C-alpha cells in the first residue's frame, strides 16, 4: 500500500510504502520513516487533515500524512529581556505627526498659528503677506 507523506525540507513529495492491506496504523508508518529517513518517533509527530494522529490511528491509502518536526523549547526569560530593554528606550513627546478631530496634522495647525502671528495670511492656494 502507498501513503503520501509530506516532509518539510524534502524537495519531492514521497510515496511511502507501508506493509498493510488497505489501511496502516501509526507504528507501521513510524517504522517506515525510520527505515527510509532515520527519523526517531520522538523527533516528529504526524498529522492528517490538520489533526494530530493518535497512537491508535489508522490511515487509509487515499490520504496524505504530514510529518511535523518538533521544536525544541527554550528556558524562557523573554519577559525579563523585554523589561531590560524598556529602560533604554526613550519615550517621545513629539505629537506633531498626530491628527486632530478634523483630520489635519497638529504640525500644520501649529504652523498656521505661527504664520498668523507673523502677519501672514493663510489661504488655500498658499501664503500671502497681509
């Protein structure tokens, strides 16, 4: 019987031969993976239709089984790393790029106030001396 096995990092999709009649259990697939690719069963888990296969799962011939490699976890400590970086980052008080409730940039509103204070009339087409 042939079962289609998809292994990440292997260019071609493999058709794995499993010694069974019309269905295969998980142990026969794991044995075939070890014989062909020297994969230990603790290095991966198998999924079918997005679900992890249990130890008593039976796979039919027309299905595809995906090999998902296990990720080695760390010891944590990422939170303390973020806290240590938090003291090094300077907070900006520059609000000029923000917008007011009418949608105009604060920078433009403040520049308009400065120009009016200097006696420059502000129009749509540009600035004119008053």
